[in-house]
C-alpha cells in the first residue's frame, strides 16, 4: 500500500495544478499517480483510477519533457 506521503504529494500537486494551472505540477502529479498505480499491492479499481487521473493530467505522456541521453 502506498504511503500517506505519496498520496498527499499527488493530491497536493493536483491541487496546485488546479489552482495555478502549473503544467509542471500536473506532470509531477501524473508521475506520482503512475508510480502509485504500478505498485503491486494496489487493487484494480485504484490502479484504474490512478491511470485515468494520470492520463488526464499528462495526456502527452512527457512529449514536452526533455530526456537525457
């Protein structure tokens, strides 16, 4: 089960994005939600919810994020 710190971090970033429109907050929230959804001890409904929220927050899946070589 994810720690309360992960849940709180994801929720905080979602709220920052909602309140300010900050795209970096949306991206980081999406990444945390993906991390939570990938945990083995998450039930399928929560996994689906995390995936849906992550997709909504980051529909481009890091298309605008520069990656290192």
